[in-house]
């Protein structure tokens, strides 16, 4: 009986060792695959989410500034057109005053 228990104990140790080895190989394979994917994607010039959000905020700020400048320019051009003699706005204002 003692020899049977020893045989089972040795078999259990062998199976545990094999399972540990297989688990280690799986971890190493996963790490290697992750590193390869990172290298592959790194070569494709992708940007990180943080970089994207910063550029997006800069674009929104630039668009807002351009809209404000466009409104200011339109207001200045409107004043210039109204102050020119012979313009419809200036003629209409002059006729009412005569």
C-alpha cells in the first residue's frame, strides 16, 4: 500500500509541476504578444487619448477665437460701409435729415 501512495504522490507532484510550467509559459507568451502588439501599433503613429483631448481642446479654442474675430470684422465692415458717402445706408440717413 505504501508504494501505491508514493506513486500517486509522485504523479501529483509531476502534474502540479507541469501545470505550473504551462501557466508560466502562458504568462510569458501573453507578455510577448502584448509587447509585439505594442511595437506594431507604436509604428503606426497612433496618438494617445490624452494627446487627442489636448488637440481637440486647442481646436475648439481656435474655432471660438475665429468666430469672435469674424464677428468683430463684420461689425467693423458694417460701420465702414455705413460711413461711406453714396452707400445705401448713408444715403438713407442723409435723406431723412434733409
